[in-house]
């Protein structure tokens, strides 16, 4: 079989095909013959299922909440936000410190128990605090 015959056969499969006989009549007859099963009763299980669902939502919400408020090395809220000094001489250093802090937090997600990464992040936060002090002193 060459490529042209293969393509011709593939195109012939794209045509709509009608069934030889009407299938709905036999389906309808079988549905009328089938006994209707009684709906299962969940009288006793329903309170336990509701309690389990509420507990699951609470655990999930608590886990997400703890993940969102987990410390990243600095204790202040200002350390987690971007800071742009008004003095243009300090702007470059602020950008570099923000980039370093972001890279360190990403690296800590891969290995959260690394003492070296925690020390580097703490040192970066201290340098950022010193830079803020310089900005305040410069006026």
C-alpha cells in the first residue's frame, strides 16, 4: 500500500455513516422492561459523610493558611514586599537584593532544611535593612 492509497482510505472514513436500522425502538423497549431499582438509602451514613467533608475542608484550609503565612527568613511584613528607594543611588542595590531574596526563597522551596540557604537569606535581609537605614539617613 502506498501513501496515496492510504490517504484515499483515510478520506473515505470521514464520511457520515447511518445505521442499517433504527436503534431507538429496541433501546426504548428494553428500558420499559427493566425493573426500576429502589434508590439506596443513606440515612445513617449522611451525617458521617458531612462531618468528614467538613473536617477535610478544615484541614485543607488550615494547610493552605499555614503555607501562606510561613516565615521566609524575615520577621517583618516589609521584608516580603518589594521595596524601591526614593534615592536613585540606592535603587540598583535594592533591585539586586530583591532578586537575591527571590532566588533564595525559590531555592529554599527545593531544600527547606538547608542551613546555608537560611543564613544567606538572613544576611540578605540584614543588608536590605541596612540599605533602608542608609536611605533614612540620606533624607
